């Protein structure tokens, strides 16, 4: 299936809307086309610029624009990305499909209590979906093969991995052949939100595209990570205008 993409600092983003993305991913699952979904924001793009192996992973994945900075960058460079496709909302949309189609779901990552709570709450909300397994992210390197094997044996249609970026997507890539899961998606801190441990920004902040500021105010320790945003903006504009000289 051909991907429609826009290149933002060398990272190929899907240009589909949120609803189109969900429909496309469902079609891929049903047709047997395996998909690694990456929800990428400006921070991820900047990591990819400095990490060649990670950039290669993104070049082979289905990358969606999780971050208003990506949408703005596309606008500045005259590329057709129309809206954000946020990780938490995409996860919930896929769970609604799992509910209707009785798909199997596995949750990997986050702290033990967060992982368990997220699994319980998703099971309560989406009764038709089958949570066939869940495991926290506190496992050692020498346990990874066993974890991947356990997931493969449960045969999920959807595997959500919350190990933080870029680690989660590197892990998915490393065990891609072993997992044999139709759709695998890195979900960052989504389990924390689902479990009720972290509050998502209020709707007004979301509409004003200020979720990044809400997260920074709620978690001041994120300030170093947020420095990626001005660096991203500067780099996009520098490449746009610099190439004209």
C-alpha cells in the first residue's frame, strides 16, 4: 500500500488526516500488511537527525505527526500535513476498532502499577477487545528475547509499547521479525494517562496547541527535552531560507 508522505527534516510523515489514518491502519491489519507506527514530534525529529540508525527506523515506519510543531513545519515548507495524529487518541481509536472486531491487544512498558492499571481500564472500557497480556517495562537486556517470545505466543493484533522514545521504536525494530504482530505502535507516556497517573492538558489548551506548555508546567523536569522545540523551529526555517541563498 502506497504511503503519502511529507518530509520534515528528512523524516517521512504520513499526510493522512486522523480519520484517514485510522481507516488505513485498520485496512492494513485486515489485509495482513504489518505496520510499525511511530508517533513523532519535533523532539523525535531532532533525535533522528543525530542518530542515523534511529533515522533508518523512521524511514521504514509509518510515522504520524504527533506534535503541532510538525504541522506548522509542513505549512512553512508547503507540504500537505493537515492535522495532528496524537498517540493517545490514535491508541484509543484503535482500541475502539479492537472492541468492534474482537482483536487481541498486548500492553508492554511503563511502571508495573501503571501497566496493570492501564490494562484494567482499557479492558473495562472496551469490552469486545481482548487484553491477552501486559507486562511492565522493567526488564533486563537479557530478558528481551523472552519478552518478545511471550508476546508472539499471545498473538495480539495490536501491540502498544511504552518504553519511551527512541527506545521503544528501537526495541520494536530489533524484535520485528520475532513479534509477527500486525500493528505495533510506540505510545510513550500514554499508559500513564490511561491509568490516571498523569493528566492530559485540558481541552482548551489542546485547542490552543499549548499541550507542550501544559506538560512543562506540570512536569518542570521536562525543560531540557523541551529545548528541542526551538531547535527544531530554527532548523526547519534555516533549511528553508538557507537553501535559497
